[in-house]
C-alpha cells in the first residue's frame, strides 16, 4: 500500500514537471514554467533555489566590491587617477541613500533578474553629474522617436532621454535595445531544479526512510485497508515517526522496499541542477560549491576563467556605458571609468614571485610598481628600471672585454 502511494507520488511529480500552465508576470517577462505548487518561476521565486541565489550573490558581490575609479589618459600614455566630484560618486557614494557596494549590487542583480538595469543621471544646469539614481526595472519602458531613444518611468510619469540614463543590459534582444533575462530564457531549467528541490524536501518530510509493503494472508475489505493505511501513515508516515517500531495486527507482515535518496537519484539530480545554473550564469561549478569535477590542479585556472569569462563581460559593459554618458563629449576616450581586477587575478605566492622577478630583471616593472600591486608602501629609489648586463651574442663569446 505504502509502496503504491510512493510510486504514485513520484509519477505525479514527474507529470507536474511536463504539464505547465502558462502565466504572465510583470511588463515584459512571460514566465510559463509553473512549479508543482502552481507557483511561477520569476526573479523572486528563483532566488529561493539555492544555486540561483549563490550564483547571483557571487556575481553581484564580486563586482560591487572591486576598486573602481575615474582615470585620464595623458599624452605620454600614462593613466592617472582623477579625484573629482564625479569620481567620488563612482568610487564611494553614487547617491544619498546608497554606497558604492549596494549601488553596483543592484545593477548586477537587476541585470541577472530582468536583463536590464536603469540608472537616472541627475545633472545641474551646467551638465555636471550630481547623483546616480537606480530605478526599478519593472517601471521603465523604452521607445524610439525620430531615431532617438527615450525611457519612460511609469512610476513618476517622467520621460528621460538616453543621454541621462545609464542602461546596463545582458545579451541584447531582437529589438536591439533591451536585454534578455537569464531567468526568463532559462526558466524551464531553473524550474526543473526547483522541482527537484521541492520534491526532495517533501520526500524527507513524509518519512523518506520508511517505505514498504504490508502483506497479509487474509483477504481484507476496503474499509479495513483504508483503516490500516490511515493508521500506518499517521504513526509512521512522517519524518518524526520514521524510526519508530511498527506494531502490526491482523497477521500483517511488513516487507521493506526502502528507497534511499541516492537510489532515487536525488543527489545526481541536484548536482545536475547546480551545473545547469552554473552554465546559465557562466560560472565555474566549483564556485557554486560543486567540487565534483575540480582538483587542486585546475581550480586555480577555473578561478582565472571566472574573472575573464564571468566577470569581465559585466565589468566591460558598466565601464563603457559610464564612460560614454558621464563625461563631456570632448573628454570621451581620454577620461574613463575602470574597475581594478588585479586582486582577483593574483596567483599563488610562488607564481607571483616568479612573475615579479621576471618583470623587474627585464626592466618592464619597477620595485615600487611591484610593491603597489602587493599593497605595500613605496621605497626610496624604487622607481628605477633594472636590466641584466650579463648577456651577449654567440659570436662574441671568448672575446676580451674592451
């Protein structure tokens, strides 16, 4: 009886995965994957899936905590950091209620949720930037007029031209203007992982350890079967009763057909769902705590890939959008916004030591430049470039030094 109910429960859960009821949620996103509890996959519900939460937290926190500043490229090729009112906004406090970390966290979280993030640039009469105010992505619509792009804030009723709106987006959609939401595009994969998570929770809640068949040599009436089923489930069908001693009556025999989570492939299914989320957000699986395919030999290389292929696309989009819209037109290309990812690209101590040694002995880095990268203070006479003098050509070997 219990085995039959257990199998029926599995079949119903599988059926729920493939029978979805289309529904719509806010303005531009059509979430059609419905969970077993008739709940849609949306930016809010997706965050209840631990792998999605970990991926979005990792990306938003990694980028928001990076050093960022405003730089000027001099005529001689040097890049000098600028200290100005604009650099203060970008580097420390973009507006009166957010610091730099929470500001960039919202930008990345909005991009990962909706595919778009909008920041209103507040200027004075002279065009100087006073504040950077993030907007709710659900309130903003875009439209073009006379080949110009405008943004409509439905909450305030204000229309904002593109010069005064920072628009950060994921992969651009068919309109070439707005970005595509990763959650919307991959809602079936995310929803499947959420279904597995929900089913495994139900499995344990209903006493996953106790599963079997009640056998009897006697023929039982329907009323007797119902009474035995209800009594057995009440006493032993929950997690709290899973380890109790069963007392059987009416000559019944209990035959165990216990199904463990491993046999039900819960572990493999959950691991695959983590890999799916890592693939969606472009992350190495080990950063979502899936170490099944990681080793000490490749985990450092995967961390380097995290910076190059996971973070840099977001960072480059933010840098370019800010550099194009926060500076006067005659300064574009000469003044720019830049994040410092050097800290994330550091290897282990031995690799860094070998790298710095090669840089100093070949003359393309100074001692002070090395110390600056290691967050050490400058030293006197540390700005000189050195080069080795003990190298010569083969045809001069054996010649007396002049």
